[in-house]
């Protein structure tokens, strides 16, 4: 499952971000970009297929490091995954313990897979299962899920850190309800919901923390469960009741990743011109569905004709005040536009991004200031001063070598800024392999390169 990476895209290497803007005399963009499958849906469907009653065929799954890590994790636990050129076949098998799982830097792997250890114990295999990942993964919060697993009867040894690495010894029986503080990530709720239908009595999951971020991702999980024939009730906004039962998926087709479509859509505003995204779903639970509204508020025009989303911009970007709590993963893309926009911007409801691949709030503020912009990172917000000289072709910003922090969305953030600001270089743009291994080539094609 290897992707395509070009010279200058590896760790420690520098990629020259291409500049292409009507501000610099370039022709307006006129491009169509085929976006690969959704990471969030791919890894949810992989888990559900592993829990199903019969083999599942998946088409359109994202080929990336995150999905490769998920596939290897499932294989380690006893699931057969045959990766073909046009389709993947997932065949459930007896769940087993006594293995080690590499989570890499994939939040979906480190959060969705540990609860599957419960199934090994219910099947009689109580051998410990060890989870570890990249250095960056070892600082991401896991305490809420660890506490939940303990409440469900598992023994978890984590050295008191509440992070990777840890070892789960599965129980032979589990209770039918669990409380979880998912304030730091909606993935903690999703992880428990995914395994719930295979538990003998199902599972009632209650969020007991503060505000819950990224609710659309939980809605996505519930919808995928229901599409597999699982009954999911929600008596209130903090409680989910998943009934036990068989999962039947049959053939699955994964939607294009709307979050990964975001940087290409944003390019239309930054550069000026038109970008088309084919395969846009009429109805979806992906948070990226919020992009058209946000981009129109920032000066773009968006229209859906059949399954093609068309975004048109002039090269002039307006500042915005937006609550991104429902869709925090869109923040780096919107933040890149805020950095080059005229006027102030404020993005709120995004404190949970401090626990993603990196502290994204601190990273965004640092990189905006590195190019001469103004950005203040609050506990739950980012405030932008706007480009210093909007009438200047570079918006008053200057070229610099930008860090990606091994974060795929910080790499695309830098690429967007580079459209308008000449001289932007990006360290390890290959971090995009996490969800979009072919990003450098797609970006060059978008901007008229080869």
C-alpha cells in the first residue's frame, strides 16, 4: 500500500511550495482534482468489516499510511485483509491476543483498535495485547479510553502516563455500559461504539466530560453502524445505546475525502480561478461538507452540479469569525486562508486540536508568525491579524522555511500559504502520506505544473 512521493518530500527534506496567484500575474486556476477516499470512513469501514458476519468487499478505500496501519493492526488480531488493485476483501476471523500493534501516528488506530481487544477475551484468549506508535503518538491523550477499558473489565498497564505505549489484558466478560470523558477527542466515543454490537449485551456509552468536539464524526460512526444493520439509539445528546447484533455490510464504496478536498478548494480562493471536485456526495456525515459555507464567507463561490463541487475565487480572501468545534480538522486549511486574508479572523471551539498529531494551535501560530503574519493562539482559539499589506502581491508576508511537525494538515497549510507568498519551503511535505500520499503531484497539477 505504498503511495507516491517525489524528491524533497521526506523527513528533513525541503519542498519548494509553488506560487501561483493572479496577484503575481498568473492565469486563474482551471482544474479538476480527483480526491482519494475518506480516511475517516475507510478506517471505520475496515473495523466494521472485521466485525461482520461475512466477508466484505470495499472499493475506493484510501491508500495511505493510516489505512495501512489499520490493516496491519486488524491482521495481527486475526482478520484477513486482501488488498487488490480495485477492491479490498476483509474476512473476519477468530480474535486473538498475544500480539503487538503499531499505531504509527494514526489516531483512528490508537483509539479504534484497543477496544477490539475485548473480543479476544470474550473468545477465550486473554493474552495481553501491546499498543505503541511513533514518538508523536506517545504524547497524544489516551487516558479517557484507557479508563473506559478498565471500566469494561480489561487490565491496562500504561505506567500511569495515560498515553502510548500500553498493554491491554482482555477480560472474559464485560458490563453493558461505560462512561467516557471524550472532551479531548470524539474518537473515544467512536472507539466504544464500533465494538459495541459485538459485545454480548451491546453497550451504552455516556459522555461525562465538557463539550464534545467533532460531533459530525460521531454521527458518521452511528450512520456507518446503522448502514450495517445495527440499532443505535440516542436518548440524549450525551448518550448512545448500541444494541447487540450481526453486522452485514456486503459491498462498500468509500466517499471521497472532503477534508482532503479542502486544500484544493482553498487554492481557488488563494490563487484565483476555479477548482472542481468530482464525486461530492449529496448527503454525507463528513465534516468537510462545511467547506462550501466557510469558503463562501471568505469570498469564494461554491456550487454543486450533480456530484461535482465547483469553487471559484478571485485571489482576494476575506477574514472570518467561525466556530469550528463541529469540524476541527478543517482548521489548518481555513487558518491558511486567514493568514493571507485581508482583515482580522477568529477561529474558536478548537482547543482539542492541541492533542492532535501536534499541538496544532501552537504550530499554526508559530508558522504564521514565521512568514511575518500575526496569529495568537488561545486556549480554545486562533486570532489572526490579517495580512499586513493586502495591496502587496504577497500580502505583506515573506518567504520562509516552514515546519510541518510530522502533521499532514500542517503540510497542506504551508502549501496553501505558498500559493500567495513566494519563497515558501516546506520541511517534510511527505507527512501528507498519512492521508494523501500523492499530494505533491496533485498540487503541482492543480497549479499547472507536471
